[in-house]
């Protein structure tokens, strides 16, 4: 039996979605956070950091809290305080 390469009745042939491209290493979560940690004296905002990670603000906030147990602002403040105490 031979099957036709198309479906009758107007139904589209099933075509799977292509595999999504993995984020660039420069935008990975860990890379961006380590970059922030190396440059604690610079000014950072949550929207800018989330954009660098290729995430929405909400997704970044959830993932950051899951990974570090605190908000980005609290983490940044604590890292800056630790840096000032070591100087």
C-alpha cells in the first residue's frame, strides 16, 4: 500500500518544530552572574541583568532565587559588603 505525501481535507502535514538554539555562552546565567561578581563596583539593574541572561525579569528572579536562596538585590548588597570588608 502506498500513502500519499499529503493529507486530504485541508489538514496540514505534521512537521516537528526544529530544535531550539541553545543560548550563547556569553548570555548563560552562570557566566553573567560571575561577570557581575568580578565587577561589583558597577551599577546593575535587574532588567539589564535579566536581558543579558536572555530571560524575562520574572524568570530571572525565580531562577536566581532558586540558585542562590535570595533576591538579586540582596545578593549584590551582600557581595559588595563582603568586598568592602576585605579591603
